[in-house]
């Protein structure tokens, strides 16, 4: 651990960390920010590729067990002033802890090589909070990964990372893919493409109940404003609609993902019993 406290907000270190506030800075360095004690704890638990930890003296004193975990991981730690941490952080209250973390090198080929049963594709989904929540939901529902088209938000955006509640550290997430790449990969691996659409030809539960085998499935969700792209819809084996029983026009995308994935998981388990 570096004992000399970093106190200058104008240092090269602060400038390098602040570049990670931008998508281009994260992409060029293949690095993103982890803010706060809980997120750092999750990163350590799942052996994320942590590069550097920054902490204030007060935070180290308050979260002694976290400091022990950081030291046990052998990640370099630098003590910084409150002012420097505020300059580095995207959030207003990082609670004294911040780290830089490698994105990893997982690819679409890597994900498909695991013979996944359930995958989520996000097509032109731009809200980082929704994407982070979807990553968390996909993880909880037992999906094998989240794949994003190039028009979607960077999943390593700070709000995405925080909303994922740690799931981004262990669930494969592959950004910047083309619809064509995803369709070709699904075809090569015998994966059914199920696109969600308000005007889908078949209702979600009817389709799941009519399926007698556990086919690998790529669930596709589009932005709330525009839905799944016409290219993806044309490639889908089935267009599924979620029933709306009340007066609401539609579901939030994160809610739609939860409904589909848990309904799918329930039917898959029932077929195996």
C-alpha cells in the first residue's frame, strides 16, 4: 500500500481515473470504475480483475475488514484525500472507496462455447440503470449472459455497474455486437430467437406451455421507445407478447425481462421434473 496520501486533484493519476467516466476512455483502456465498499466487496468476492484501489484514511478505518480483503488480494492500494476521491468518482458519495477494474476478454464465441440454455440480447437499449438491473435480473434467473447490440449503452457505464449490484463481475456481458453476429451465432448453435413485441403473434405463457423441450433460447428485448429492431424481429423464430391484464400500456423493460426469464426458468425446471 502506498503510504503517501495523494492530495492533488490535478495529478496525472486523477486525470487517468477521470477518463474512465467516458465510454471512449473505458473502451481504450478496457478498464472501468468500481465505486463504494459494497461494489468493491463484490469485485473481490468474484475475483474481478482489479487493477488499483483508492481509499481515504477514514474509509480504511471504518471498513477494516474490507481493507484486509484488499490486502489479501494483493491489489495495490493508494490512500487519497477526500477531495481527490470526490474528483475521481462519478457519484457524489462513493463512501471513501474507488477501484479500477479490467473488463475482461469474454467474447460472443466464448459465451456460445459454454452451450448456454438462456441468453438475453438487448437491442438499442440506452438507459444504463435499466441495463444494470437487467444484468442483475438475468443473473438471478439463471441466464448465461447478456449480449448488447452496438446501439445499446456501454454496460460498464458507472450507473450500469452500480445497478447490476455485483452481477457484472461474474455474469458474461458482451457489448457492441451487431444483430447479424447474434443471429449467426444463434443459428450455428441451434438457439431459438424469441423477440419480445407488443404485437407479438403468441402470448408468452401460451408459447412456453406449448414447448415440450428445453431448447436453448436467445431472448431479445428492445428499447421502450422503439422496441426490437425490424432486422431482429425478421430473424426471430417467434415474436412473443407479454399479457397486460390491467390498464397499463406496457411494462418497463427491466420488468419485462424479469417476467420472461422467470417464466422460462419455471417451465424449464418443470420439464425436467
